[in-house]
């Protein structure tokens, strides 16, 4: 039985609120993905925070134009494989970036968000083991919706900040490597002129 539940103003972080749609209705998925694609077409970096629990959007996931960012994504990959879905460009932030002063092998979502966004995520109430078992129960509880929204937003925001930082470092390096423009003195005494 198809369902579509919409939740407006789900707190992701501070004043950032998300509009969450939890659905298994293929028409609703198609409408929502078309909206995402319109929005993403205007973005330089096409990054999507992802926290998969149960949905069907094969073409969107397979589109190499988009970068799907997540944390510890092995479980998400296995869930996708069970329904024959694969993400073309899936970044596991936990394997791609480290907190500079970390003392453990892999940083948690809380560690990285605490470093790059806000310590708020370190104190975020986790889903209990009993609640975690109910991810397959439809529809999800409001607590599950809120947790998934925060998780997806954090993954998006982290990878977006890392990408912007990398772009800035690349640009600065390129500008540093460019030979300086030659400047000549005008014989007319009107100051410097570019030649």
C-alpha cells in the first residue's frame, strides 16, 4: 500500500529546517526527484546528503552528476544491493576525511560534525538499538524522521564544506603558480600600465 507523509520544518541544525517526505509512492518519488534535479541544476557542486532506509529511485542514484555523501555507508550499500540498486558516485566521508587531531582510526559522524559544523551533533540523541530495528517498519516514527533528517543534513553539510575548502586550496595553489603579470612604467609618467 502506497503512502506519502510530509513533515515540514524538521530541525536539521539551528535555524535550518528541512521538508522531509517519507514515501513508498513511485509518483511522489518522481515528483520529488524532479524538484531536486531542478534545484541541483543551479548548483556548482551537486551534493546530496543521504541516509537510505527504504526507497526506490534507481535513475537518480545512478546519475554520475551527483555526489551522494554519507557516513559509514557499507550498511546503506548492502540495503541497496538487496533491492538491486547502486549509487554511481557514493562518498564515504568516514573513509575520505579525518579530524586532524583524532586519535582513533575512524571518526564518527559526531566527531566530524563537531569539528566542521557544530558540537551540537556530538550531543544529538542517538536511535536506540531497539529503535534501530524498526527502520523497516512503515511508516517511520517522528523520531526516526528527525534522526534521518539530521543525519542526511550533516553528511551533506560536511562534504559541501570539505569540497569548498578543497576548491579554495586548489584555486589558491593555481594563483600562486601563475607567473606574475609583467608591469612596465609608462614613459609618459602616467603611472603603471599592464602590457
